[in-house]
C-alpha cells in the first residue's frame, strides 16, 4: 500500500466523491486520519519532508477532485429533478448509446443530451431512457425526441426494488414515453448497430441449436444478452453463488483476451500482437453491451497488454486503481451499482484475501519440502495433487469470504457451498465460452449465406453437456442442508468489523509464517517433516476459525420488538418481531399488486434476516389477505405454523392454503376467543370470533388479535366491521380494553368508513393508528368519515399510501415510528 501511490489516490478520490454526494463528515475524517497515517506512520515517517509534502499534496488534490466531480454530478441530478417533472412534455436531442429489452418493451439510453434554449441548460451530462415498443432505430445515431416524462417507481418496503435508485446509479434523469422520435444524424460508421445485430444473430443461433433455456444461459454468459434468460435459471445460478458467470466480467475478458494474445504472440512481435488483441477485446466488450464490469475488465486488460509490450511488471491493484478513477470520473454514482461493487470487490478479494490464504499455505508447504530435501541440491519444490487441491480451496474460499458482505448487502444472504461448486464449474468454463463464441459467430456469419448447417452442432454439443452439468450441479446443491444462508442486510459497522477481522487474521498469520516460523525451519534438522505438517494443520485451523469469527459478525441474531405494516397496495401484510427475536406475520396479500409474496413480502423478510416465520396468522379468506402467502410457501422462507380462525370461511382460498401447507409440511392451527400464542415476553390473544358463529360472512368473522407485553398493547382486527366491534364491546371485552392502555391499532378494513366506529375508538383510545391501503384504490380507502373520527378524537395516524412501509419500534418506554419514505 505504501508504494502504490495510484491506489492511494484512487481511495482518496472515492472519499471525496462520497463526501460530496452523501454529505457525511465520516468520509472527510477518514481522509484526514488516513492521510496522517500514510504520511507519518510506519516506514513513511523515514522519508524526507519534501517527499511527504508532495505525497500529501497528491492526496489532497485527488480528494478535492473527488469533491468537485461529486458536486457536479449532484448538481446535474438535482437539476433533473426540477426539470423532469412527471407527466411533463419535454423535447431534446441525444445520441443512442445502449438498447435493452425489458418488460416487453425496448429501453433506449440516450446520452450527450442537449435541450432547447427555453430549458436554460444547453448541455446536460446525464442520460435519459426512452421506451419504445419496437426496435427501429440504429445505435450511434443522434435523435430528436419529444415525449412525456414518466415518474420513477419508488421502493416502498425494505428489500423492495427502487427504480429511482437504480436509475440514479446510472445517472439517468428520467424515463420518457415518446410521441415523436426523429433521426437527425445517422451513425458515422454503424459499428455499434452492426455489433448489436451480430449479437442478436448469434443469440438466434444458440436458440436454434440448443434446447430449452440453455440458449438463454449461453447467450448471457458469452454475449451479455439476458433477453431470453429465464427467471428460474437466473435464480438458480444466483442462489448457488455462480451468477458471476452470467455477467461479462474480468473472467470472460481474460479468457478471450489471453487466448488471442498467446496465439498471436507465437507468430508476431509483441506490439502488433497486443494491438490486435486489444482491438478484438474492445470489440468483444462492445458486442456484449459494455457493462460497467466489462469496461473495468477491458481497461485492466489494456494495461496488462501495455506492460507486456514495454516489459513492465503488471500490478493488479494499480490497474484496478486506474480504472476506478476513470469509471468514477465518468459516473460518480457508479459506486451504487451492484456490478461496480461486485467487480471491484472480487478483484480486491483475490489480491488481499485469496492470495494471502493460498500464498501462505504454499509458503508452508515449500518450507516443509525444503526441510525434508535439504541435501537434495538442484531440486525445486513442486506441489503435489493434494496441495494443489487445498491451495485452490483456500483461494476460492478467500474470494468467497471477501464477497460475502457484498452478497449479504444486496441479496441478504449467501450460498454455503459456493467454493466447491466453483471448483467444479470454472475449469470447464473456458471450453464453454470458447466453443459457444466460435459456434455462434461462425453460425451467425455463415448462416446469412448458407442457413443453419448441421456442422455447427460440433460446437454446441459440448456446450449442451456443460450447461446440463451446471444446471444439475446447482439443482442438487440447493437440496443440501443450509444451502442458502439468509442473514439480512448487514449494517455498515458489521461490514467494517467483518473485513477488519478477516484481513487481520490473514495478515497476522502471513506475518507469523514469514517472521517467526521461516527462520525456525531454516535452522531445522533433516527429517522434521512431522513438525512442519503440524504447523500446516494449525494454519488451516486458524484460517477456518478466523473465517467463522468473521461470519459470526454478519450472523448476529436480530432482537428487539418491532411492528412493520408493509406497503402491499390494497391489502394487508404485517410483520411482528418479539423482543426475543421470534417472528410473526399477520395476513399477506394484495388485490392491486401482482405476485406480492414474491416481490414484496419475501424480499422484506430476507432483508430482515428471517429464515423462518414461527406463526403466520390469516385473519380471513379474502384474496387481499392471503394470496401472497401462497407464493411465500413456494419460496425460500419457511413457515412453521399457519394460524386461522376456528370460524374461518372454507372457500376456494381456504382449500388452496390447505393444499399448499400440506405440500410444504406446514401445520395449521385454529384459534377462537381466549386462545393465546406467544413467547415469554409477548403474547397474541384471540378475542374474536368466538367458537360459535355470531355472524355470517368472511369479513364478519375476521380473526382479531390483542398483542400484549409488559408496557405495550396493540390491536389487529383484519376487516372487521363496526357491528362486530360493538358486539365485542358488549360481550365482556369492552371493559378490559377500556382499562388496558392501547398503544397501537391497525385500522380495520384498510380504513373503511364502516370500520373503527366512534365507540370503538373512544374505548381503545390508541396512541397511534396504522392504515394499509392502495394508492388510488376504487374503494376510497381510507374513508373521509373514518379519518374525521380520528381527527375528532385527536388520534395520530399514518398511512402506507403517503409513507410507504410503516415501522414501530420500542426504545425503552418510548415508541419510535418511521415511514419508509421518511427513512429514505
């Protein structure tokens, strides 16, 4: 680190960008403290004053450049928020740089944006996305666009997809639905569109020669074309930890680049070989869509070629630093992109963790060999098969350990068997990519003249075998115990402590071997092989213990009382965590959002590290209260008990739930008034309906629960109406509720005028009311009369329409209430 000045400058450049964008003083403090340590700590303190002065000037300069670039990006995106108002008509000119087929339409990304004079900004450095139904416009052309701005879909719950954040990370200011698109300047050479057409032709060749979803997988691996990649295949590779092979990155670029360079280098001089290779790699990057990980890999490979031509030593960290500065200067928000973080994190993991683990083990094996063959002059240490296997396992484990916090942060969990799976997957990946590209390119180019010839099956039969092996391996690994470990999104202090522990253990063991064990072994007598083997075993145990300790930081159990009313649209979904950390859920469905269980409820639970819900209550059998539970039962989160009212209406939904529970081994419990479920510190008591039906109807027999703790009480009534509320008050529960201080009330029937009558509210006198309803719903929820009753009795209320997910936590005796939008 002390000699890698470019790496230091890149880090301080990033600190400057983070300080400018987030306005957090932490990054300014890190920059100052780190600069003092670099200038006056360790060996740097021995340098002359002039050298330290220049070093400090460099750090300050790059920190200042980071602030400048970050502020310009913030200014750009802030201006876009004022100019690109939803439903406003705008016109502009821009260059079409990227195309992507998504959600049954084409997304065109235009950059180098220019606006008419009346917009008061001639040039805008961000990008705009234009959605069209059919692809009829060539890449590289300059277009005049007029259309309507569409608002970004904001995330409303923990773990949910936030379109606004996604596009902000790409510096996209707005999505425009065009009314007019006109080509004003055609592309100069048409190279971009030509490569795009070639990619589609190659993907068509894959679809012709490969069965089922294999063509989509191969197209994603070799071309970055994810149009035909099924969600099932994508999820399968992601859950097993090998989704990195689906994204064009350094692995693909190095395979293609090194194959070309080595073949050319045997026949021609270094400079022309490197030049031709760079052009081919650059074209391959353009062919695959030039994602941010591809740009990083192409840039680093170009630096590698430069080092080969001029006989320089190639330093991976220095090359990484150069590309980080280049990419962050292009887009300061790039650090928010998953591809950027994974791409750079994986390379850092290789250098800082994997090389340390594998290198130290190899050093120990070398010392053991030398003590045993001290008198064998002229011989050199060569690893045997066992040492190669263990070394590869350690290196793979190092990369995996380095990326675990990244996976946990973005995907809320990590696969347990990824090291072993990668050991089986990676050795044949080169064959798959080489055969796939050769067959696809030859088939695509020759197919336009001769059609799809049977001869090209020679290339795709090995691809079929390898892809079948990949899918079978992933499917079987997921059936192993604890294949996917859900830990939730870790906090920043957990991530920092994790890396400090991991790097500390690796560095400590490496220094111990170099400084203490090496001199002892140099003086050791011939035949001390057992002692050397003992130290190798101790090292392996120490590495395993360090990794487990690091993982323990991410797996800390989450405790503390919490209620979350999810924003599920027109429906209900309520998560409750007891003070001990036991997980409960009430309802889970929506009539306005499709697949609410898959895209809202399950991501929320995984975000919070919930692997199993102990008790899932369904208040009644309306679809907007249970249809998401059916999807959760098919997902990764387990449910131990499903709880229904004893008087539940046995309709089609009830039958579907019973069949799903039977298929997944979930026990169904039935409650009636007086029954209690809970933990030592929290209990949920059913106070309605009684064991004998008092009313007919689905809503009228909603399961009503009273949540009780020592200093907190809450009421949940499903879709209960005011007539049933008066029944409860007149049958013994009224006095108990009146004497009990109710802190929380979940509004009945989504805030309907026919629920939570004045008498009910006057009896409960809750401290706060949460309302779950869908925006612009046809029922008019929450009703004006209901809100008027709350206002009249001065009861505070919060609604998911206005604030997104609603959260209530207990901090001592004080309640803390958050809205998702407020937290953002």
